[in-house]
């Protein structure tokens, strides 16, 4: 990615060039140092806390003691609801935008524009909307269902953008070849285009998953605060991120468990991101070989 | 767009295909409608306050005490609006040079062995949840500031944490914009015997201008809309800050703090502030898009 053949040829000359180089290196050092500082803090205060018991036990004494078992389960439920709704809807829209609408199509442009705006909507506004629509208007109350549906609205733009890119990366020969064999568009899509677009789809799912699991503000007024084990999707359930917020702000003496929960959350995000990029590379590699 | 993507006349015969196309259109309509649905719900829920209190009183009332209802309550949102604008503006001011330098570092100054991990680090920084930034700010940054100038939870803490959060957006956008600068521009600069900084400031950065501007605008939108981090580090006192060490409350933090118990006109007033945010951020997104569209490829 780095353009050294191009930039290597531009010589560093005089005092200005040396000064700018020093400032640039300094800025990069500061950013790196702050990142390492945060990571080191999470590890130092959180790592000692994490054990199998912490991951499975129920929180005790408002979260100061005990573990995060029910909170992990609630988070998983919320994410499952979110992806179960957002995946088919997002995939359908991505196929529509990539395969069935041209660049100058008015309907496609309108959908794209509204997705761009949706990507910028602040998460607290999603929270207000989710509360008004799902909790109150549809009568779902503070529940995992309300939270998951709110998050589904939120992750749609990310999901669709990656899936669309994945589909656009499939060579046109696949479409022409399929059409020449007399396959229906549905068959071409199912057997040729979607399998070839898998890397893009996986990246989309992982990015959406990451956005959803990191979200807090949209969940406070939709899935709620209850830290008991949820019995069904109609129960309120506390997500990992809300647990961190509550322990950090409302519970004196909750910092240690907040650190540990934050470490678990960041670890999940790092693992899924790394796995996705490795998997994406491998699938892309296989695709290129064949 | 190639002709191969268009439905051919023959394939229209299949009913399954027609069903597929309509299902996909249905998906498109649904996802496209989410934004409209959000706007409609915010407007409907805001209606009580907008008709009972009136838009003007959100700016002219003496204070923010909304729980007594439209008649006795007061609804001044200006301190919160100011809090939102100040934290976001400060964050953009801090993050823009850092982000730009980060991009220059990756693309120009760092050797490949350093540039690659640094880019990965920026991506990881982008992936850290806002609540983790907020928590870290609360337990590390706020006490640090309090040591110099109590109370610590302040506009400054909010600006610094937000700057850290939006830096990746700016850095990655600037990086992508710099990589799009045509090679012949750089070769031309080299042929003129320009030095490295002269090439950057005179040729590469102006050519990457629109991409960088788009990144900064999107980052500003992110800063305006951020809730958890500012909620946890800004102190949340409803007042006009006299210095960067004073606490502020943003519109987003106000919603998060009061939504739990707000009823009637109070609840409706919170939706009005949500509507403000939506209008502000959508305006920024559309502005960024129009810059992108106007971009002249050299």
C-alpha cells in the first residue's frame, strides 16, 4: 500500500522538510502511545479478573462482584435478533443495488442516498426511534426484541455497502456465462454470484456485528438494564456495553469488573475482526486461483 | 455499468424471476424507508412540545426545567446545543491535524514495515466501542485533568476523548484520498525538482482536498452524534462553560440522562433535541456527498 517507489524519489531538502518529518513522526508516536496506554490499562486492570467463573456466573452486589454470564447471554440474543432481521433484508437490498439497478436509476439512487444518511444518524437518535416505534407503538416494551430490531436498522448501511462491493467485484463473465447456459436470474444469483461474493458478505457481517456489539446508546431505552438471565426475547436484557457504562458511572467500586467486561468486549471485537480478515484473504485467494 | 446486469427479455418469462425481482425491490423499499420512518417518528413525538411549547421557547426560556410541563416548565436547549457544538468543534480541531499527519505518516514518511502495522492500529482504534473510550476517559483522563484543574469532568475531557474517536475516520479518509492522487502529478513535481514537503503542500494535498474534506465532515457528524463517551467524561452540568475546564452537557447526553423518567412535554422535548441532531447530522452527510460528487478527477 505504501508508495515508496513514488515517494522515495521525492528528496527531503532543507529545514522545512526535516521539521515536517519530525512533526509527522511525533503525531504518529502520540497516537500509538495513547492506543497502547488504553490497551495496557485494560489488560492491567481487567486481565486478572477474567476466568471461567467470571464469564459464566451471575453478577452479584449490583455487578461489583460475580460475573457476566447473563449479560453475555443477553448480548448474544440481541445480536441474534439483529442479524436475523438485518441479514436477509440487507442482502436483498445489496443484490438489488448491485445487480438490478444501474447507476442512473432513480429508485436505486434514492435508496443509496437514504442509506448514506442512515449511516450518519447518531446512535442516541436510533435509541429514541426504537423506543418510540418498538417499545411503545408496537408494544414490545423494554425487551431483547426491541433492542435487536433497533440495532438491525442501525447496521443495515454497513452490511449493504460491503455486500454490494462484494457482488460488484464478481466478474461479468459469470453473469454472461450463466445467461448463455440459459440459467434463470435466480439460479445465477444463488449458484454463481453469491458464492463468488462470499468474502464481501463476510466482511459486511463482521463489520455489522462489530458495530452492533459496540453499541450502547441505542440500547439504553430499548433493551434496558435488567441483568438477570433472559427467559425469552420478550424479556429485558443488559448488553455488555451497558454493563460497562452502568458499572463505571452508577456503581461505586464497580471499576474492576467494568475493566474486565471492557476487556472481554474488546477481545471479542479483535478476534472477529482478525478472523474475518484472515478468512476473507483465504477465500479471495482461492477465488483467484480457480 | 455493463449491459450484462440488465434483465434480458428472455429471463422475464420466468415467474420465479419476477418473484425474485419483486422480493428484492421490497427489501430495497423497506431499507430505504427506515430513514423516513425515523424522521416521521421523531416529528410525531416532537409534535406535543413543538405545538405546546413552541420552537422559540427552546432558545428563549431562562433555563432547562422541563418536567413541570409546557405551562410552568422551562425549555432552554441553548446550553446543551452549545455543549454539543463546542465538544464537536474542539474534537475536529484536535483530530484533523493528527489524522492528516497519520495519513501522511502511513503513505509517505514511514518505512513499509512501520506503515502497515500503523494502519492496522488506526483501524483497531476505529473499532474500539465508544463506551470503552468513555470508561477509560472516566477512570484515567478525568482524574488526570482534575489534578491540574478540578473537577476534571469537563469540556476538555470530552474534546480529547472525542478527538481520539474521530481521528481514524479522518486518517483513513485522508489516506484513501492521498492514494488517489494521480502518479503523473507526483512525477511532474519530481521533474520540477520539488522537495518532499513542497510536493505534499503544493501538489498532493490540494489534489486530495475533496477526499480529506469529506472525511473531516463525516468525522464532525460522528462527533456531534456521539453519546456515551461525552456522557461519561463531560460532567453533564447544564450551564454555559466559561473555560475548557468547566463541565458541559451535550444534547445527546441530555437525552440519555433524562429519557428514563421523562413523560409528557418533557419526553416530547427530548425528541425535539433528537430532531435537531438528526437535521444537523443529515445536513453534514449530504454536504459531504455533494463535495464527493463535485470532485473533478484530474
